[in-house]
C-alpha cells in the first residue's frame, strides 16, 4: 500500500471550547490511539483532502512536532449540515501487530450476464479487513467475467489467506440481476396508461352510438307517420260522404 506523509501539531488544551477554536482556524481536532499513550493533536483541514475524498486507501506517516507515527484512519466525524470534518481518530500501528483497514472494491471484466442483458448491482464498495499491514492490497479486485444472470459474489468467495474480513461471510458484494424485473412503480404506470387508452376508446365509440340512436329514432318516427297517413285519409273520406 502507498504511504502518505502528513504533519500535525500537539493540542495543549482539549475540550469543546478549544476544539471549536481550532475549527474556526480551519484545523481538525485529532486523537491517535494505539501507542504508549493517546496523543491529542490537530491537522489543517486541507490535509484530509487526499485521504478522505478519494477511493484510494493509504498508510499514513504523521509527523507530530518531530515525532513520526505510522497510523491508519480509525474514524472521521462530519458536521451533519455542512459535511465539514469536525474530528478524526487515528490508530497507530506496528509491523508485527494486526490492524483493521477499510479496503475499496474494484470491479473488473465484462460479465456474460451483462452481455445477455442483465444489470450490475454493487452491494458493497468498501470491505473491512484485519491483518498485518504488509499483507494488505491497495484494493479488493473482483473479476466478474464469468458472472451470469442470477449469480452473486459474496465475502466467502474471496481468497485472501492472510486477511480476515470483519463483515459476515454471506454478505453480498456484487450480483447480476435480470433486466426483466419490473418494479411496482413501473407496473402502476403501465396500468395507468392502459386505463387511459381504454377511456379514449370509449370516448371515440360514444359519438358513433349516439348517431345510430338518432337514426333509429328518426326511422321509428318516419314509420309512425307513414302508418298514420292511411288512417287520416280514410277518416277524411268518411266525413266527405
């Protein structure tokens, strides 16, 4: 794994008040665990852009006022509204002691399932693993070339003898699903379209039926008039006589 060098400054005072002052100066309050004693220090906010806003994972060599410490990120806290980094925890490590690191997942290859019309679903982009620093890769590479529709890759399928994955072995990492799976929302949309088409057909049929009804009524009226003429004529002849 690649190593990134950073610099920090010892925090003489701790507590919310002093942490707030550091943040106003665009610095991040930090704590390092794992050594002989916990170290409270701060680093410029800009120092985090290369270790947080990236998909790469680095081992860190932090120079705190002349003392070098090998460390990894343990936890980073963000402001719930601004997303600014408000605190960071680091874990100091030693070559002969296991450490936990979050490793990014990288997908390679074009699966037979994708060529057949399936869709790729990535369930996990980060995997947490424990091991010695020398045994960690920069990322977990997963080749999906032979992955067909309906197939998945789980943590238990990974082969890293010297690493122990913290998450459940049955946890799904990536899968290929059928593109024929239609969501409920899509079904509802289709039903609405069909209903509108049916209404349109009924609307087109109504005028034709009305015309037929008018013609039938006219025919009946004509027939009635024709039937009345002979009777009226007979009555008129009787009167004249």
